C-alpha cells in the first residue's frame, strides 16, 4: 500500500518527475543535434576542399554542441534535485540556454550559406 505523502510531498514528487522529464528531453535534443552533426559532416555536397572543410567544421560544431547539451542536462538535473532537497525554489539563469541557441543560429546560418552558395 502506498504511504500518504501529504500535499507538500506530492508536490515535491511531481516537481522531481517534471525535472526527470526535462532531463530526458535535453538528452533527446543532444542526441538529435549530435546525430545531425554526424550526418551533415558526411552528407553535405562537397564541391571542393573548402566545402569539405566547412562541412566538417559545421558537423564538428554540432557534435560539440550535442555533447555540451548532455553536460548541461546533467548539471541542470542535479541542481534541480539539490534545490528540491534544500527547499530552494529560486529560478536559474538562462545564460547556458541562450549560448546554445546562439550557437545553433550561427550553425544554421553556416549551413544556409554552404548549401545555397
């Protein structure tokens, strides 16, 4: 039989489960970006040495970004778990998410330039 947790206990459990879903979503995002980087490095049309280098730079940046998202997701989950345990419910900064978004925009512009050159 399940033990009665009370309202606060149930709220904390729901918040922890939400943090786990968020962690899982970040991992899926990182895997997709990493896979996209590997695909771009091997699938973009190569018309010369410059195109070859640019394709591999774009692929490498995406692989690095995917790996960075893995690290960010682990740090974010551990931070959330620690805050729940301590009762600290302050918001975290969006600096890392903003940097990842900016990197994706730069990579998207490089891909656009590379494809329609």
